[in-house]
C-alpha cells in the first residue's frame, strides 16, 4: 500500500513537472521594443509606423513563439526622456531606437549592449554591406553600440529658376567654394531699386558646413582636443565671413528661400525626399524649380557634407539578447525593410545595395510628375564620404560655446587666427573636464 501511494505521488509530481515544462515552453516570449511616432527628420510622415509594424509581423511569423510589443504614440521630442525613465525603472525595452544625440550618454552609463561580438560571430552578418559612414554613426568609445536604421545627409538645395533667370548655369557636382561665392556674388542684388537687397545668394550656410568641406572639424574624436588652430580652419571661417558680407548686414531668413528669393540653401536630404515629389512640392516650393547638389568643396577638402542617422541598439538589461539581435538585424540589416524606407519614410537606407544612386533616383521618380527629371548620380559617393559628428558627453556645451564665438567673429573685422587660438584654448579646458 505504501509503495503504491509513493508511486502515485511520484507520478503526480512527474505530471506536474511535465505540465509546467509544456506551459513555459509554449508561453510566448515577449520582446519589447522602443520607438517613437513620426519622422526623425521633422518632416511630414503619414506612414511613420508602417515599417515597424511590418517588421514585427514578419518577425513574429518567423518566430511563432515570440510576441513583440511596444508603446505607441510617443513623440520624438518626448522620446529621450521616456527612454531614460524606462531605464531608471528597470524596464528598458530589449531593442530601442537611439537618437544620435543620445548615443554617447547611453553607451557611457551602460544602457547599451556592445554589438562587436554579435557582428563578428554571426556568419550571416557582413558589416561591409553598410556604407562605412552610416555604420560608424553607431560606433563610439571604440565599440559598436548601435546599428544604423536610416540616414539623412545634408545637401545644397538650388533654386534652378533663379539661376536660369539670371543666366547662371547650375554648377556640376564637383563645384568649389570659388564657384559658390561667384554665383552668390552675382545673385545678391537689389532687384526693385529701393536701396535694400531683396535677392540673395545663400541662406543657412554655416561655419560647420565650411569646416567639413575643407577637411576640418571642431575637435579630434581620438585625442579629445580642439582643432581650431589650423590654417584650413581660418580659411573656412574667412570664407563664411565673405559670404555674409555679400548680404550687407541683411537678415536672410528661411522664408525667403521658400518664396524663391534665395539661390542656395543647405538642407537635409529628408527635406528633398519630402518636398520634391508631388503633392508635397505644391505645399511648399511651388513658385520655382529646384534641385540639390553635394556641398561645394573647399581648397583642402571635398564635396562632403554632414550626415545624421537614426540608430537602434540592444538593452544591456535585456534577458533576451540573442532574440533581440535577430530583431535588430531584421530592422537595420534586411534589404526588404531598408527598401521600405523609400516608400514610408523620408531618410535613406544605410545599406549600399539599397541606396545606390540609381535606386534613390528611381524611388523619387515614382512619386513625381511624369515630366520631372532627377539627376542624383553623385549619391553613392556622397554617402560614402559623408561626415558623422560624434556628439560626446558635453558636446552641446562645447558646440554652443564655439558657435557663439565663431558667429560673433564672423560678424566683425577681428583677426580670425588670434580669435581661434584663444577659443581653442578655452574649449580644450572644457574638454579636459569631460
């Protein structure tokens, strides 16, 4: 009798264990992701969530025991605070979008899982499929903390109508500072004879644009030293000073470009993606024909521009890192996902095979009027040469201090070399405190 009861008891325990095992193996694995609503580029985005929803559907179909969840409706301006709060509460999503401004902080405080080992040991992953510049956007402190999801370089928008009306040929893709200045000088005029300039060569071209296109930067990312004590920096700032003097102290605003009164204006490619095709073009730039070019090259630089990227990483806190890596790849490495950026977003793919000059032109042409003609043959080279600014801890304070002083110097007759040497010393003191 005792043996029979013992056998019954053991069988009951075994059944319970098997039932528990079955329950937990069948229970869905919940993978959480962090995303925000709308566009990263501050332009209209009516289909902003479709890409994420499609990726989730495909991922869940390939992994039947996985359920992907996210909080919807978070605005971009609230997203960084939301991520920080989730981290403090111990609820950081397994996979989450990382704004370029936040990468340094998240990596430094240990919120992001380094991806180097995943990239090196995954036989299905080849980092060379990325543009080197886009992949580098997620690399900081000598580690790859995030993969790029989409990017948007800065280009020079050109008012084709204004140039043609004044008998000026549109520059070729290898144009220089001299070409840029010459056209601006010719087009900066008082058209109605009232004594005030009302047509301008450029709006929004900054000392940062000039530094990048002359092979220079505000500081060196490896040595963490400011690099303003260089002749090529002085030349860049002097060039911007000369451009500004063409305007004779007139305050040129963005609305003047929208109205067709300015020849050149640097903008992100996402602006081109949004407003070039019909019908958005009618809503903003309907009074003139326009197109885009690479940025003009300085004497010591190339036709390069700055580029911003939206990144995506894995939480250091995640207990599902292997699954998170697979989802991250589907979002940032899969060609089907990356091609959908051209249909439902405003940036461009971070993969070489997707963002070819031919493909970019094709996707934009599909949404444009039949008589539109696009020439973006320069796009491949531009993406590979673009410059990503790493916003390390304290960058905002450093940049604000530099921008305020450099803009002040540009508006004066002060000696640029002396002013930059003094500013360089002050910025290095600030960098040493970081």
